[in-house]
C-alpha cells in the first residue's frame, strides 16, 4: 500500500495600487492577469530581473504580446505574486536600472510581509487582491 500526499497551495495574487489604477485605465481584466501568473508558474516569462522580479508581456486588443504591454511582477512560487508596474512598449522601451532596483526592493518588502501585514495592506488599499 502506498500513501500519497498531495500538496496544494493557494497562490495569492495582488496588484500594487498604482498598477491597479493603470490596469483599470487599460481595462485589463483580472482573469488575464491570473492567467499570466499561471504562465509564470510554468517558467514562461520574458525576463528575469532578479530578486523574484520578472518582466512579462501581455497582448492587448489585436496587437500581439510583442507590441502589447509589459508588466513587472514580483513572483514567489507557491506563495504570492504582486503586479507592481506596467507600461506600453510605445510609451517606454524599458525600465531604467534605478527603477529596476527600486522594484526589487519593493518586491523584497512584500515577500517579507506576514499574512497579517498582507491583510492590512489590502485593508488600506495599498494592495488589491485578485480573487478568481
């Protein structure tokens, strides 16, 4: 007889408040963002910026991913993901080194949050949780 244990986890997905406003303006659906995180879980991303921060492209409208928008996501497998920043390729070619370092620091801070701190961040609208 073989005992099999199944490990299940709930990946919590959040949007940083400025990202949330930007996503609303673009009418970027939470279902699309959730799908992006599933792709990240499979190792599908456009760039690993270090410190658990990834660049991921999203197709918008009839434009493909290449001409769509870019998102910067803090991602910790089997734990949490935070959409921190987004931009359109036609507005900005890439983020600067200074922005990259600031986003890595922000990711490190959010990865260190306890459940209670996450709850308070959501309660104070610093983070918006995606619930699908």
